[in-house]
């Protein structure tokens, strides 16, 4: 017996992308994130392989969407333009779905539902108050340092 979700072809497409993500792509994505900032508190490390693959998949789908959009702009006919725009819209939707699934699972895994960011080494952080401006700027603006 199949479940309702198993009947959604869009989830099959996401599953194929997630499964296609290499360990090297995961390692590369981890190195591209920022270091911990002053106004952030570490929450824990993301260990879920599926979450990491969803993160990379979201970026791949969104990159595909941009590429299709560029092809639509360079299309030689209106029909071709519409086809590329449709492909771009679909890839963007898949990218957003992957991103939402990623964040939902990270929040669930960490049992934290605030403002979360990802930093180098797959560290999840709570983003707290904005950093204070430099003292000289605070003085010029009349803020107490």
C-alpha cells in the first residue's frame, strides 16, 4: 500500500536530487558558510546527512532556476521563452521546498524554533540581537556605548 506522499511526483524529483548530492558537495557547502559572529549563540551541529543534502539540493535547484531564467531571456521565440520560464519556475519551487524542509527539520532536530543560521562546519546558531555599531559611530549618533 502506498501513502499519499508517495504519489506526489514532485517529491520523487526532490528525492532524486537529494540522493544525487555527493559527499564532496556537502563538504564544499560546509566550507562556504560564514564563521560564527559575535551576536550568535551555537545551538549544535547538524549531523543529518539528509538535511545536509537538502541544503545543497536547495542551492542546486535555485541555481538551475537562474540558469533557465537566463535562457528564457536569450530565447529566440516566445514559445521557447515560455518553456524556459516554466522550467525556471519549477526549479525555483523545488529549491524553496528543499529549503523549507531543511529548516523545518533543523528546528525539529534542535528543538529550537527561533531565528537560526548555519555556519562553518554545519554549526546551527541562534541569531540574537544585531551587533553593536562601532563605538565611534555610536558616539556620533548619540547612542551610549
